[in-house]
């Protein structure tokens, strides 16, 4: 008995000491010899409080199409901030009832609860937690998930069971209550706390569990969210609905007992009992927000465009972490109608699960002030499941290790016009030609594929004789032809990659790797360039056609319409300025020179079977061995390019079918499936628009 009394006295003495230390540390931080260290601690408290007062946690960035429909979300923590007026009263009441029913009565620290828990901890012989007010929990969660960024070590420090941590938390809470109103503190808390399922804050919790907004949360819904906060992983209503419901009902009981739900306590209890009969009402599956270019809506279709947006932003100075934290709204140029039309056309010609064959299309809107990318698609879906016809390779925008064949004759023709060639000027087109300028290694460079008679420049572009264009390239000079390709649109394809189509490595001893493709072609005098054997970006090829139909004005193929920050303020992006790549008269003359492919040229049959009936420019292309085939073209309103190629680890020749498949020898041409894909897509994209005529050629080039 005496021993028990002695132990009790010891416990009581300990409580007195704890109370004294707590009060001294909270109210007199610089007293009793603490000196500079305590003053620094006070500064830390004040600084943390000031940060919390204007806290800007990591929030979701939204990427939209041109019509403001979301196509992707980017985030580090799945959070959307809301104001006090955007949270239902039921939600506020539920969290107060279960976490801190004296919230509106204390000054940040509930001394009654603090001393009660101190007694419990003292007799338990360890710090067991408890007694924290909502304001203190706001501090704890802020330090763990905002300052500490959810890091495991930071979370441990913010939640460690020590007196030092509790004292710091209490002091910050007291300071916060002097700076913020109760409603602001409550809103701040509800904006940052985790609700499980990688969801932070009440806005995204309402979306995830109920597909609603926080201002629309009803009583049972609000009670469930207030319940989940207590232990998000344990009380996950998706995986553990029984425990989640028990905790929800506890919250409702607390609300009923506190008289929050009616004019009298009895009425309040009755409302709580009725709410407890309601099912959880959680959506199935949970409405979890996808993160990145895969998973949202038509992500399997829009993912190629989204990936291009991300790469484009990186190239223009945006950091991935910045994008994931700072709640931008990135409105892109993606046209959902054009995208669906191009996707459907690509799949109609080559099924998405066709082994080893990709059908890729890029669509760009011409203009003298911008070239907006409207669609980037493939017959493949965007994703990581190859068995379902998916790929995360940037097929429409990256430089592919495949040529686009005779589409490159556009550059030879344009360089020729610049040097004085005429559209109707006739050129030799022998069936075979041995070059006196170019070599095939140590052997003469022999090219076949001519018409056997003289042919005009315009008809040469329509019928595509190889021998004619190799001779033209000799006269014009390869350097001028290669430079024209760069000027009209193959910027990355010429200067941004090496001859293998990959990143330039200046430290390599292999010139195919260490030099830009443009320099390598010139240095090695590669006359086959005009036949289009080098790696090409489908998007850049589409932009070539856009440059020609924009009066010779090149603009970067941009996927960005506008960017605003989390507060709605515009964010500038420094894009390359447009430039007059070639003289307008030359560009218009090239448009006329390319205007016969769909009527009498190599794409005429494709135009006919797809019902094409608009004036357009076009050029087909096929590489040696039929391993790839292409078509690029434009109307005054829209430009595009298509490339079919082998996308397996060991690409094989391609047969035109139907269906288009890999095969032993290969017989596909640009005028087959590539041209049909283009015409089918453009028929839909341009539906309802005027049939615009092409410009007249400059008399100098006639």
C-alpha cells in the first residue's frame, strides 16, 4: 500500500513537471536560460506559421484539348485546392465532431485534452499520442506532406512520439490561430490531409469516392470521408468496407451526440440514426485520377499527343516536377474530331494488333503565325501492353529510323525552283542512270526507275521517276537540297539527330553517331538523299506540307494553345518564332507543282476509292525493300503526313494486302494504304468546311 502510494506520488510529481515544462516551453520560449536557441525556435515557429497562412501545396496540373476537355493529369500529390465556401457544412461538421469537437472553443491547443492525455501517457510510461486539436493536426500534416513532401523520413519526424515534437506542434498551432480564422484553418486541414488511394484533400476525395465535388457532399458521404482520415490505409472503403462503415457510423454518432444535426440533441441523434442506414455509396471502381499520359478517357488515343506535349514543354524549359506540383492548366491544340478521324483511318488500313506494322499520322494546321498540331495518332494504342496493340514509343512525333521515300523529292524540286527551274520545264527521265557525281561506296552510283522520256517538273512530282531527281540533285547541289529539307520543316530530322536517327554524341569516333544528319549527308555526298532513305519524323513531314501551304512560312509544330498557373494567370512559353523559309512565290509554285498527285499521279487511285474531291497537294514515297511507305499532303486548311513502317524488333518488308502485313518480299507503296489513310482522315476532318482553291504559281516559275 505504501509502495503504491509512493508510485502514485511519483506519477503526480511527474505530471506537475510535464505541465510546467509544457507551459514554459509554449508561453516563455526565451525564458529560464534557453537564450539564442529558444529564440531561433521561436523564429522557426513564426516562419512555419507564416508559410501555412499562405500555403500552396502541390496540386494537380490539368492538360486539356482545344475544347477544354481534360486529356491528362500530372501530379506529385493528387490534390485540388478549394476555398471555405466550396466545402459542404456537413463535411466541416463531420471532421470537427470526430477529430476535435471543441475546435471552435480553444485557441489552438485544447488544454483539457492535453493534460488528460499527459496523465494517460505518464501512467503508461511512454508517449502514446492523442489530445491533438485540428489545428495541431493541420500543423502535423503540413510538416509531413507539404514541408516533408510525403517523404517517409519527414513523415516520421512530423509524427514521432516525443515531447519535443508535441511542444513544437503546440507552439505553431497557437501562432496559427492568431493568423488564421477557424474556417481558414479547417479548410487548410481538409485541403492537405491524405484520404487514401493516393488522394489528398477533400476535393479529390469527393471525386475519388463519390464522383462529386466537396460542396455537394451529403451527410453519410461527409461522415465516411471524416472516418477515412483517421487511418486511410486501414479504413480504405474500397478494400475494407466493413471497418470503413463502422468508423463512419461512429462519426455519425458523434455528430448526433453533439447536436450538430438538429434543433435538439434528440432530433440530432435521430438524423444520425437515419444516416447510418445508408450504404457507403462509394463508386465502383473508385474514380481515381490517372497520373500521366495513360489512363484518362481516350488516353490510349490521345497519349501520343500528350507525350509530345510533355517533351515539347521540357524542351522549352519546363521541369517535370514543376509541372506535377504547381497546378497548371495546359490547353493544347489537340482537335478531338481530327484525332478520332485520323485514328479511325489508321486502324481501317492497318489493324492495331497487326504484328510488326505501324500506321502513323500527324495533322498540322497551316498558318502564317503558328502551325498548330491537331492530331498525332497511330493504329497502335498508347500504352504498355503490346499484346493489346499498345506502345509508348512516340511513333507520330519522334524521328523514326525509317525513310519516307520519294516525299524527299519535294526538297529537290523546291531547291531547283529557287535556282531557276520552271514547273513546266522538261527533264530527262532515262530508265537507268549512272551518276557522275555520287558514288555507292567505291562503286558507281546507279539508279533505276525512270519514265523513258522527257517529263515536266510537275509531272515528275506526280509520277516520281528516280532518275530525274538524281540528275536534278547533281545540278542543284546536294548541299542545297539538304538545306532545303531543313528550311521547309525537317529541323530536328536534319540537325537534332545523327544519321542513325538518334541523339548526337560528339564524343563518338563514329561519324554516323557524332555528326548531325545534315552534316553527315553533305560530307559523304549521299546522292540517295533525294530518294528519302534517311530517318524522318512524321510530324515534321506534315509540317513541311504546312510550310508550303502557308506561303512558305515555317513555324514550329506547336501543341500549346495556352498555359495558366493555379491562380489563372497566363504563363508564357518562349517558342521559336515563325520565319519565311522560302519566298512566297516559290512556295505557291511548289503547291501548284504538287497538285496533280491525287488526280493523275501515284495517289490518284487512293483518292478515287476514298471519294476525295478537294484541291490538294500530295506526294507519295516508298523506301527500297518496301520496309516503309509514306504520303504527305495538304489543303489550304489542313496538312498531314502518314508513314507505314515495321515497328518490330526485326522489321520486315510490308505487303499492301488487304490486309497490310509483314511479308517476305514486300509490295507496299505510298499510294496504297498511306494515301488512303490520309484521304479518309481528311474527308472527316474537313467535312463542313469550304472547298478552298490552291494559290496560283508565281509567273517566274512557270
